[in-house]
C-alpha cells in the first residue's frame, strides 16, 4: 500500500511545481536571450547545477518523519532558523 503521509504529498507537489516552472520558463523566454549570453558548456553546467540542487532539496521531504521537521530543515538550509 502506498504511503499517504504529508511529506510524500509535499514531495510530489514540489516536483509538480518544478515541472510547471520549467515548462513556463521554456515557453516564455526568447531563445535569442540565451544564445550568445553564455558559452554552451557554461549554460549546460548552470542548468545541471540548478536541476541537481532542486532534486537534492526535494530529499528533505522524504528524510524527516514529520512535516514540521521538514519545514524546520528548509528554514535551516535557507538560513532562516537556527541549527537544530
């Protein structure tokens, strides 16, 4: 049976939001804006870094057993709260 705790629901919503942002960005930005701004390898590296950080941050939702603990971990990562 599938788990139905809030953390896994938030993990799914987080990834869904990422897909929406990615698709909106691809459709709205002009191609000419990206071309010539950065060399292709640098642009690819930047895209890889942003994607990997997004995925790594998504693991917070599956790490903590409680929803409030996951929110506290995000606050700590973003420098909003103190270390646990």
